[in-house]
């Protein structure tokens, strides 16, 4: 999870810059049931987009889908960036 921390911080800064942090935060907190659909979609398109190489951004995104602890960590980063 530590390897994803820098990526999540970057995402958080961008989301705040674009004014979308609250929307993403609400989606992650409210629609956790959709993480299976998102994960399957990512696994499906990954070979077509990235081929054999696995992108760190994709791994960080999948961590949010696969691990409740990772999702909580990202939400903390998202909230802390706002402060």
C-alpha cells in the first residue's frame, strides 16, 4: 500500500484542483458495491491499453477496489489534502 501512497496523493491534489474531491469521496463511501464492477472493467481493458506491462496507476486503482484498508487510506489522504 505504501507504493500507492504517492500516486494517491497526486490524485488527491488533482481532484481538489478540479473541484471533484467531494464527488469522488462520496462515491467511494456510498457506492462500495460497485467496486466489483469497476475491478472487472479495469482487468478487462488493461491488456488492450497497457499490453504486458502493468502500470503503477492501474495497480493503485485496483488496490482501491480490492482492499477496504486501501480505500480508507485514500479517503484519509483525500480529506487531509482539503485541510
